[in-house]
């Protein structure tokens, strides 16, 4: 579902990067203090700044529902569930 949304955004904003490049970027992130740097650094992958500003929810979902190496290949949503349970 997130990948389909990306394909629509990619066309709308003439983005030259691939979904794989974005998920690889998320996987390798290593932010210690400033999650906001994620948005700034995302432009280095070829994502237009306007796309990031206009599509914040998409990038939040990308961050929350794709694995991060720093979380032992789990996504933040999985870690939240582990810590707080299902409900």
C-alpha cells in the first residue's frame, strides 16, 4: 500500500528515486537526536523537497512501518507493539 502511494507521488512530483532506495535509506538510518534530520537527508536520495513537505504522512508511514537496522531489523511500529502490547 505504501509503495503504491509512493508511485503516485513519484509521478506527481517527478521524483527520480526508487522505493527500494527509500526503504534502504530508512533501514540504514542512525539518528541519535534529531528525527527531523530524516526529512532533510531524504532529499539526498533524490526526493524533491516539495514532495516531502506536501506528503509528510507518507514519510511518517515509511519511517514507522519499514525496518531499521538500529532496531534489529524491526520497524518502530513493531517495537511499540512489543513494548506496549496490542491494545
